[in-house]
């Protein structure tokens, strides 16, 4: 894995509870995994790191990985216009107990990541288990979001940063928890279903408003498509028949 490389910018916040010794343990666990990595078949987007990069890999930012399930997203869709201004995002999100660790390669470019769980031990040491590891374009997108957050951080003190995933929508975002509000920066919108601007810091209610409007457009489009399909399935004689008009009322004599 190479020597431990301290991060810049968001480090103190994104590391959260991870101390330098713990991060060294993560790096050691990643090194062991790279020696025997076999990517799960369902992670088709990811690939093992190129062999020429292995000796240059460095551990970078670490963030807790949180998620929003289908139920939470449904609640957000139904209520974001009315009451969400009185709530915080953490009331809806769920901690996956995974940590997302960015990995940099040559010239410090973000080229991949490892996701790991920590299993504490009674002695207080514990160990890290690598659940996923490999090269992925997600790392580059998250790196761009982190830079956007760094630029904002000078004027908006940050309590914590997390990576938030919404698997059912194929969307993920960098979650910035500030003292009185939450903001999101899109990381992955690869399906392009939603009109979210990359590297733009969105107030979290506005972010979910964008998602809700996108889903509403899809619902209307699907309804229109189903109606067109039903018409197409009608017999040709019915589809081409002239409309029936009521006879004109006779003039009273």
C-alpha cells in the first residue's frame, strides 16, 4: 500500500473517529486484500487496480457510509414540501457500519476505494475487514465533491462529512453536516435520471426536491407510455375508425 499519506482539507472531519493508528491498520488490511483480491461478480463497475499502480497506492479520505432505503425515500418524497424544514437528514438515513476509504494512485489522483467494517475486540484493538476494494470512477467523482466541500468549508464550519447512498435511485452524495443544517453534493448520478449539477452544494431539502420532481416526471412519462401502448394494442379497425358524432338537433317547426 505504500507509506501512510495524511490528507489535506477535510481530513480532520472526514476521518471522524479514526485515529492515525487506526488508519494504519486500514492501510495494512487493504495491502493484504490487494494481494489476494478477487472482485465480486456483481461489482461490474469496479476493477482490480492496474499492476503498475499497486506500489503507488495511498490511503486518502475516510468517510462513514450511510444509506437511504426505499421507505425513507418514500417519506421524503411525500413530505419534503411540508415539514422537512423542521427535520435533519440524520433522522431518515441509516448507518451501514461501513467506512469508505478513498485510494489515490500516481500523482495523487483518486483512482479507487476500499469499503471496510471495524470489528472491535475486548482488548480494545479490533480489526478491519475489507468488504469491497478496487478501481472505480466513483473515487474520482467523490474527490471532486470533496474539493467543492473544501472551498465551502472556509465560510461554513463543518461538523462531519459522510458518503450517502440511495441504491434504489442509483444516486450517491457527499453529505455535509453543519451546525444547523445539512447540505449534499452529488457524487454519482450516472443513470442521469435527475437534473443535479455536479460539484454544486445543495441544501438537502432542495436536493430531495430535485429527486422528487425527477420521479414525478418519470411517473407521468410512464403513464403516457402505457396509454399509448394500450392504444397500439387496439384492433386496427378501431384505431382508424372516424370519431362518432352526435346528430345535429332538428330545428323546432
